[in-house]
C-alpha cells in the first residue's frame, strides 16, 4: 500500500494513541508515547506517521538514548520504540516503510546508530544485528537475539560499547 511518511502533527495524537492501543492490545505504549513527548528524549522530527488518504495507519517513534561505557564515556544513540500499524493494515509493508524512512531521517539529522528490542525475524531485514556484537547491553533481561543495533553510517558503532540508558519514561512499560 502507498503511504506518506511524515512527522506527526498535533491533530494526529489521538489516532497515534488509538493505533498503539489496538496493535499492542493495551494502553501502556500509547501512554509511553504521550509521556515521552514531554521528555528531553523526544525528537519531533522522529515521531513519524504513515498516512493514506488522510488516514493515519501507523506510527514509529525514535527517542534519544545514551550508551555508557566502562570508562563512563557517554555515546548518543536512538531507541526505536514503539512501532505500531493499524491492525487492519498489518503485513502490507507499512511497518517497513516507517522503519526505512525513520532510519533515513535519523541518519540525515546526524545520528549514527539505532537500538531496538524486537523480533529477531523482522528487524534484520533493515540491517539490525545483535547489539552484543558491539558489547552493547540492555538495562533489563532480554534474549541476545532480540536486542539489536544498526549502524546508520559506516562504523557508526566502532568505538561504542556499554549499557543503554533509556529515557526514564520507559521504566513504566
Ligand atoms: C510489528 C509491526 C509494526 C510490523 O508492521 P507491518 O506493517 O505489519 O509489517 P510489514 O508489512 O512491514 O512486514 C510484514 C512482516 O513482518 C512480520 N511481522 C509482523 N508482526 C510481527 C511480529 N510481531 N513478530 C515477528 N514478525 C512480525 C510478518 O510476519 C511479515 O513477515 P514476512 O515479510 O516475512 O512475511 C506490526 O505488525 C504491528 O503493529 N504489530 C503489533 C505491535 C508490535 O508488535 N510492535 C513491534 C514491537 S517490537
């Protein structure tokens, strides 16, 4: 399906919440997005919607994270979370369009890498591989293959290792 990927606008917020609630079958992700919008981790250009004939069919959010290494050096990166597509429109390439456009926009504004917690059968097609490859760890228990990273530019994670620190709003989810 043809979709336009664009940054969210104030009038989209209700639809974004509705899609997330339906896709996840609970309110936590919709609430998380609303809280992150008011946090320092929020990047307005990286809260993207997929639109078709003026209808919002999907949403993706990238927020600022830090990766803190053993010497306490802090590396900037992004978390991809959450992503949701309207249940009636899943498996039509909308999620892929949101991820591809989101990664491109993140690269354009200067980010070097993205971290995701997700399905090991889905994210590798966008270049994600286990973050353990760079000795990047999660602040929670997660299977190695589900905690993934992608370099947005060549060697974007070359000198990066350590533990990911998410915006505190994620702790509630
Ligand atoms: C995951 C999600 C965003 C993918 O978006 P989408 O538009 O349906 O996906 P696409 O059309 O781009 O890709 C379809 C592929 O994703 C796979 N896929 C969809 N949901 C999946 C899931 N939960 N786990 C693993 N793979 C999944 C499909 O099997 C399909 O695989 P194929 O191409 O090998 O046949 C969407 O299904 C969704 O909103 N799911 C519910 C919320 C969710 O789980 N979000 C992600 C949390 S990590």
